[in-house]
């Protein structure tokens, strides 16, 4: 049942029609706004400023001044650590409020906030983790290679102005994954949240201000891809674009970066396989796999394991368990503690998912359950019943393309070689799971499957390890040493130690 979700435009003291530029909250230059409808009820819950080119220019110039003239890039490690730790403390202290704002944004249930990867504890841990890197961003001292006596050393310096563009499905975590390493490295940032998830990010920006970040180091512009996002990724003062979202938009980011020779990090989604062998705990494999597809985000996650590759010996058992798991999902008001899954973000995504379900049936896959839009009390929202397809060909659209909805495609295999071939027969390579009791097989599969992260008998995102994809799933990594180094430039310094010419 969907309960009424009341508009909360003044939630947490937010003025949702304002942008953060140069340490000041201000309206957009042309007073253009975007009205957001809640995905569970279609109610209007917020009206946000649309930043146009003039606003983005002001934000980029603010970030450039803060980088070229401000204290943050030149601050001591102790100061950056203090601010980042304080941000983590404030996120933890305001965790319930931030989760509620995120539910108001995109309908992700409050109950799902208990899951670590979506919790405010995880968001805070991202800032804590990168705070620990600040005083470890050292270079190298190298021996002379030829001629003369000299000292050769390298320095890591902050890269510059970062445009951080994030998706709507996990706005707080995605913001943290970009802001924490950029700020830890000494960069300045212009952040653009999705127009479908703005409440929570604006509140996070207020908390970051409260933590003591100098004015201009973080700027926030709100609005859709056109005009806001386009103006930001193409701005000449931006040195790096860090983007999480669709592959189509990722291509536009790459084109803009090529023109300006900008650094780029891209996370562009996945079609992650869950590979189940006959010696696996099939119950755990089916419920966990189906859980990534239905619970919380309703499959609207880049790491949702929407392609199950299952050995023929346990195929029917897996399909039956997946169907049973689908029946346990509770849709409704995201603020109700019994709600376990979100609506799809908007009507456009709803139509897209239903079209894929129709294509699956046209391609000959067997519809086991679901496949329809919810009716009755749920009819006003963008709800699609959890859907399982069996007897799916791996070249079918529902097995190859990222649907971003609660749809699982189950593909049979016969042996390990076929499992590897099917797992790698995709243009994506973000993540995967391998289910087996045989450790040697697990390690063979982990090496053979081309994906950025492989979970053995389960899956868990962690803030201190690299996350990113192979192939068309993106460029670069978030988390770990590689994440923070991606926001730095390496400088070589040559120092003669005698009067002899080098």
C-alpha cells in the first residue's frame, strides 16, 4: 500500500531553488525551475533551480579561483584530514535525515538504508577512508639513470577543477565517492546531482560547508543534462570530469573531454552475471541474485546481477527459488518500515522496462513471473512486478542490455568453459558473482571472468577497494589508492647535486 507522501520543500531547512556558488546559496540567473514528482505516487515533492550556462560559468570560475588562489590546494595534510573527518561525523549524526531526503528524492525505502552499501555509515566511511590517504600521497625518489649527479624525485599535486556528475539511484554514496577523493587530493569541485535526486545532495553540501570547507572549494549546480550538464562538462576551466550514469551520456562526456583534453573517470553500468554451479548453495545463490534485482533499488543499480548463468543440473531449482523470492518483495511508501523496494524513477523508465519485458517474450524467453505494471493502490506509482525470465538465450536483448529494472534473465550452461564464454559474451564488465563450493573453481572463474569486481558466494561493496569496470562499463576506479591518485598530477623534479652539468 502506498501512503501519502507530503511535499517537504523546506525539509531540513533547504531552499531547493538555490545553487551553491562561491560559498553563497543563490537563485539561478534566469529563475528557471524543475519540478520533481515522486516515483511512488507521482506527487510533486520539490522544485529545483535549473542552472544554465551563465550559472555553470560562475560556479566553474569560483572553483578555479579557489584552486588558483585559495588555501585548500595548499593546505597542510592535517587540515584536510580534519575537514574530511568532520564531514564523516556530520553524515553519521544526520544519517536519518539524509536517508529520509533520499527517499523523498528517488523512493529508495528507508528500510534499505540498513544495507551497508546504501547506509549513511558507508557514506561516512568513504570520507573517513579518503581522509586516511591525505598524508600518504607521496611521490618517489629515483636513482639517476645517466649522466651527471642529480636527485630525481616525483611529486603528486592536486589536478585542478573537477566536474562531478552523478546519477539519481544512490545520490549520497555517488557524491561521496567523487567528493571525498577530490577534496582529499586538494582539488576544487563543481557537483551536479541528477535532476531526479537533488534533496539529499543539497543537504550533504550544507553539512560539508558546516565542516569548514573554504568557500568556492565545493560548488553545486542543479538541473538536467541539458542545459546544466552539457555546460559543465564542456566548460574550459574544468580539468577533469568524473561521471556516473548511462553509457550514452558517457560518450558525450568523452567527446567533451577530447575537445578540452580533460581527464575523465566514467562508471557506465553493467550487465553483471551471477554464475551458479551445481555444488553451490542454490538457495543462497537464487535469493541473493534475485535480491540484487528486486530489493531496494528494484534493479536500478549498476551492480544488479540481472543475468543468472545457471548449470543445467540445478537450473529448475534456481528458477523456482528466484520466483519465490520475487513474491516476497513489498512495494509501497518508502517511509514505511515494511516497504522493501522502490518504484522506477519516472514514467520514461517504466515504459522502457515494460518494453524490454515485451521484447523478452518476443524473443522466445519464458516469462516465469511478473512482467506487469502494478495496479490498484500502486497504480499512481511507477511500479513493475518483479520479473523472472527462464530459457533465455545469451544473445537476447534482456540478457545483453542494461534494463535498469526488476528483471532477471536466467541462462542455462553445461560446463565451466561454457560458463566463462557466456559470462564474457557482453560489452559490459562491471561485476559478477560465482557460486560454488570448490575454491579452485572459484579462483579460476574469478580470473577468467572479465569484470572489475568478482564476488565469491556473495557480493559486498567496500569503500577501501577499487570499484570500476572492464570494457564499456567505464574508465578508472573509485575507492582505494587508484581513486585518489586519479585526482592528482605527477610532477618530476630534477635537482643537480654538483656543479657538473646534467
